[in-house]
C-alpha cells in the first residue's frame, strides 16, 4: 500500500513541476488580457491571472526575479498562479521588477520577449468597496455594495438590495478609508442615508425644507464629525446618436455640510448660489478646505453642452462650522473651456486628482473624460497620462498611504466600468495601472455589471447587512435640520 | 394495477400536454425570454454555489427550450405529471390501501395555477418535483433513528440544492413523524428547530432578503411583487394530503364500494378545483398579447395584421398592429383599415415593466430610432425577473453593431454564444465585428445605420415629433419616422400641425408622395380649397370617394344614432370616419 502512496505522491510532484522549454526567441512581447505589461503592482495583491489573447494551446508562463522563478502551465491559453507561491514570491520582490516570460508550443516551442512588472515597496489598502450595478439607464434590478479583499479574490456583500425590498442604494463613502465609518444612501423604497459609525447604525432623513433634495454626493471630513454633500436636482437623458449614450445633468445644485453630532446641515451663500451649480464637494485632509465644482447656471437640458464646471475651494473652520468669505478657483472653466468633476485630495495632502471632460459633471458617461492631477505644493496641473485611455477614465479614490489610486475606466469595452489601480510615487510620477485581478481571466467578459464608485478601505466592513436592513426598514430615522 | 397506474399517469401527461399546448402555447414563448442559461462552467459553478442554485439551473435549462414549438407543453406536462405521480407514490407508501389516484393531482394543479402567472419562477415547480423522491425514499426507512437522521440531512441538502422548498420538505417529515408516533417520535421536533435555524440564518447572512423568501414559496416569485394566495396552494395541498394519508394509513379503501366512492369523491374535488380555478388563474386575457409579442419577435407581421382585424380595445394590440404596418411600409396607407383609438395606440407609455420595454424596443427599432430601441432593450434586460433576456441581448448586439460599438457587441455575442439556443445566431454576428463594410452592406444593420440622425440631440428634448423629423430628414429612405409623425397628428386629430408637416415635407425626399391616410387628412384639412388638393396630388378616385362620403353624411344627418354604423360599413377604413366618429 505504501508503495502505491509513494508512487501517487511522486506522480503528483511530477504533475506539479513545470520544466521550462528551450524556445526559439520571438521579437515581440505577448498580447495578454488583462494587459499587465509594464504595470506597477503592490506586493499584497492577489495573483495576476491572465490569458493569451490569441493562443489557446500548450503554453508556459515563467515569472522570474533574479534566479527565483514561479512557473505555471497554461490551460487553453489561461494562466492561474498558485496563491501561496504568488504571495511569497511578491513579498520577496518588493521594490523590484519581475520578468514574465511566456513560452508557446506552436510547431515547436517559442519564447516571447519578457514582460516587466514592477512591485512597489508600498502596500495597497486591504479592501476595495464598490457597487455592482448594470451600467444603465433608469431601471435597476439586483444591486449591492460589495467589498473585495485585494490580497485574495474574496468578495463579500456589505449590503444588497434584496435585503431592502429591491430599492436603489448608492454613494457609499468612507471617512479616510476607515471601514468603521461609512455611509450610503437608499432611494425609492426606504429612502434615507445610512450612517455606520463605531458599531452603531443611524438612519438619516436628509431632506429638509431648505434644501432642494436629499443629500447626494458625499465626502467625509477627516475628523469624522462632518460630511460635505451636494444636493442636486438631477435628470437623465439619452443621446440620439453619440458615443456617450447617456447624459446626466443637474437642473440646479448646492453644497452643504452635515454635522453628524448635532444632526444639522449648514452651508454658505457661496455654496448655495441660485445662479450657480455647485457640486462634488471634498474636504482636504486637514479638514480646513472644502473643494467643490462650480458652474454658471444654464437653461437645462437645452444648454447641456455649455455647462462647464470650475474647480473651486473655500476655507472651512471645523470648530465653528463656518466657511470663509472667499472662493478660490483652481481650474477656471470659463477660461479653459473644459469641465471638472470628482476632485479628491490625497490623504497626505500633496495631490489633488480630478476628472476633466468637455462639459457637464457626470463624466462617467463622457468618452473624453480623463484624470488630471494637481500638485498642491506647486499648483501645477497635468494630465495623468500614464493612467488615462481613449475611453472614459473617471471616478477615483486614494489609498490611505497616498501611493495608490483606484479609478473607473471603460477602456475594455466602452460601456462597463472596471476598476484600475495605479501607482503614484512620492515625487508625483505615475506608473501604468493594472486591472483589478480576478481568479478567472474571463471574469470581466461575462460580468454584466459595472464597478461603481470604487473606494479603498483599510479593512473589512463588519456591519451586518440584516441589521442595516432592519434599521432601514423599521426605524423612523433622524430628521436633519438646516441651520442658517 | 401497476399497468392501470401507468396508464393513468400517461393519460394525465397527454391531457396536460394537449391542454397546455392549446391554452398556453404563446405563454411558453413569452416565458422563455426570462432566462439566460449559459452552458459554461463559470456560469454553472457560480449558480451551483448558491443555495437553490441547482434547481435554478435545472429550471433555466428547461426554460430555454420553451421557445421551441411543443417543447414548453411537453416539459411542463412532464413536470406536473411527475409531481402528481410523486405525490401519489408518497401517499401510497404511507397508506397503501387507499386509492389516491385523483387526489394526488392536487399539488400539481396548484402549481398549474401559478404557472400561468409569469412572475412565478419555473424553479418553484422544479424544486417541488425534486423533493418528492427524497420524501418518498426517506419515509420508507423503517428505523426511526436512521429516518430522522436522513430527514435532517435531506432538509439541509434540499435547502442547498432547491432553496425554500426545504421548509415544505421538513414540514412533511415533521407531520409524518408526529402522526406516525413511533416510540421516540418527539425527537422529530428537532426538524422544526432545524427549519427555523436554517431559515433564520439564511436571512441573517443575506442568502435571502426577507423571512418570507426563506420560509415560503415567495422565494420563487418575483421579489418586487406580492404573490396571490394561490402560490401557497401546492404546499398546503401536499401537507394536507400527508395528513390525510397518515389518518387513513391503516384503513382499507381498496375493496368493495369504497374504492368507487373514494375515487368518485376525489374526482369531484379535483373537478371542482379545476372548474373554479382555471378560469380564475389562467390569465386568458393576456393570450392575445403574448401571441402578438411572439409574432413581433419572429417578424410575422402578416399574422399580427390578420389577428388584429376588427374591433380592438387594447392600446397594446394597436401598437403591434401599427408596428406591423410600419414594418410593411403601409402605416400611412392602411392604418385606418384597423381599429384606431388615439395616439397611445401608436406609442404606448413606458411603465417600466419588462414586457412594455420589449414592445417599445421593437417599436423604436421599427421606426429606426436605434438609441431608444437600445435603451429599451437595456431596460428590459435590467428589469428582467430572471438572469437576463436573450431576446433583448440580441437587440443590444444589433444596436451596438449599428453604432460601431464593437467591443461591447462582442461581449454580448460571447455571452449569447454560451447559450445553446442562441449560439448559432450569435456566432453569425461575428462577421460584423470591426467590419464597417459588412455592417453597411447588411440590409437591416446597414439600413438602420444609414438612418442614424446626423445631428445629435438628447432624446425627446424637443418632443418625440422632432426626433421623428430628425430621423426622417437624416435618411428619407426610411419611411417609418415620417409616417409615424403624421400618424401621431392624425390620431390626435391635430390637423393644423399635420398641415404644417405636409407643407414642410411634401414634395421633398422625406415625403415625395402622400400616403393614402395623409391624403384623406389633406382633403378635410382643406375641404373648401380643392386647389390645395391638386397641390398635394390627391387622386381622382379619392376625391370621388370623399364626395360619396359627404353625400352619405348629408343624406343621413337626421339619423344620428345610426349614422356611425352606416358610415362605418362604407367608410370605416378612412381617416374621415375616424376624425368624425371616434
């Protein structure tokens, strides 16, 4: 019997071992999906499984770091790394570059030119939160807010709308990437904002007589006490013949700040002007500046292509809840002719990343939308060329260490947004981003939902979905007061 | 006896098949679009990993064949016969000396009633069928201890494989044990605890969103809607029959007059249930709509027109009729040959349901409004109660090919290639990918592409009519937009605006000649100005017909009550009649 076991064990070992063939060198690098050639990745990322785009026969992939090697045999052109071997391999590769060499057996073994993958010194936050929803139009069906452990492929639901009578849920937001401080909205059925903090769940009724709508686009104050929101009268329309397909626009909008301790909303005349559309507020990491987008009001929807949002800022005193008397303009849309959305400041306060497109504010539907960076220490603006593509590159968020940015891009098929993670050096140098890896390299081909609002979080959201749902459904909620 | 039983169930199958084919042929075709069964391991494994995933996959796998003639009736009759026979064998195992033949059809009849409601998923029926052999096998175990263990394990297994029907399984076991009262039977109460625990934990850990989805057949119903009480009928029926069989388990009703009395009573009950239930639950009023939907899906425009002759009281039927006319290029000429009752009969309002989204997608596609057709196809897919809508996915492929959005069209093609029913069609579309020439030369795709508006706007920013004008001006060869625009004015009896339209477009490539109904409208718009008739090329026979119309009106003007009927006989197919009497 023991001989049989020994024989089986040897067979297993032989089956696992992959020998590198002598291949005729090819001049080109292989075309793989996802495109990992030249990307920079964190050492705590799940294995970058991939497939050859145009080859589905015998193939071998070899990842090398000096004399260390990690090998895997392709299955119909698809390569799946062993998670444990990958983990230890990447640990050893911190701050170094890996070489990925692919051998294909096409009338004899051939060897592609190697692909380089750089492993950054700095880790990425442990989790990514996002909403999964069909990329469209007015209706929705099943949706949810999910979290993905980035070191593995494990995805779990923070909450799904099957718990809350199939309502709409959106705009999840975290205070400084903290999974313990989160909020999101529910719409249509059980409309409210659910605020999760220090293990408690709060249901907020956010519509007041003095504000035009429920609270909409959020951004937490770093202290956790305040959350800036826009309030918007939003509409959606469809293009007759345009690559952008859908247009989302505001009829009017303002910016307000919600005080989580007093359940009060405050604002300023400079953020609540009748003739100006103000939206997408975001706090600086020191909590003393509120950035937002602002456009001259127009007749909508007729004038939708002539709405251009500037990037502005106003000072904020968290002790007195008061705003400054002056609005500064960082990007002047009147002069420069384009339109800013989604400003986000890096947690170290050094950079501000925003989306720039031809007009309007809902840049996720604008094919020309690209990411732009401001170095706040010098005030210089520059396009994030290393991250941008020919298609939409839009919503983005920073990692807690300011070295990684996750952003939504429609570059794969032009419709379904996918999360890309890009590295930024302390000097502001951007490196080629990579698509969030999945166990199955065909995962994105069959996924009929978009990744919406990808947000890094430092750990797992532990709140129980059922408890949140019961609170949403049974609780009366706290009515917010607008304070002049 | 064995052969008689077999004969009985064969007869049940045949009767059910004939009835379902007769009563529900188009219901089957309609149901088929509620699935997107993909024969690929990632899809299968993802579903299998979910509680209830196994029965879900089985039901999707069966549902995909409903598009084939006779397949739906054959499958559904098989499922229901299986449920009837399964129930029969269980009852016979508990009380073998009772002739259970007819009454064991009760659960199947309950499921037949809910089958007519398209919001009830086929998974509910498949899951029901799955538990019957499990119950049959386990109640045959003689030792209580082993039986209880098997019951406990099977409840868990059923939960995982078939979803909420685990509650019914557990309830049947519990009932059986409590009534059988073997020594130590009280241990069976643990089954109740198990059911509660599984259900509550399933909700706590978000397997199902609410307690009713975990514990009741609501889990097999459209979660956005509240089901009728009939959904519980099959569950209550099985529990009731188990109760009955336990009560009668030591009785002998298989000899003498009792057999006939028993069977007669059962037949009476079943007959009564069918007599009362079928008219109530069959949803016969939606038959015609489903038929028209199928004809529209398969491009059988003549059948639609044939089916919509005579009086119609439903705007949706009129939408299909007018769409069929537009498809045949006859909307402007023949629309009043069919019953018309206003603008909603041309374009029905969107109510956000899947079926209206599908209709509107077809309608806009007919008009050449590709953007709206795509939007409605997308909404239909999203609003779908199943995993997707293959019919609308095809539309998304087509519309994206028309726009040249090849990567996303390729994504949808790849998904459809995983479906056994649509694989061939999907693969056939690959020739259009990244091939402008192939798209341009295709009679449908090329035609629609040439019809895309040259100037982009937002849909309905300036009203639907301006969108139609824009389509008509961009590609005058497409007659549908201008004929729909004119038809909107005619059905709305807005002759001044109609006049402006023909003034603007008559004689241009958009409207080189006026269709018959438009000519009729021109005649009454400029009734006192025959020179205008000449300008719009009104034909001599039409002028004569109008003269005849007028003279008949004048001759019968005192007879106001009979006038509409009289005029309808001779002029019911004219715009004049519609304008004056409708």
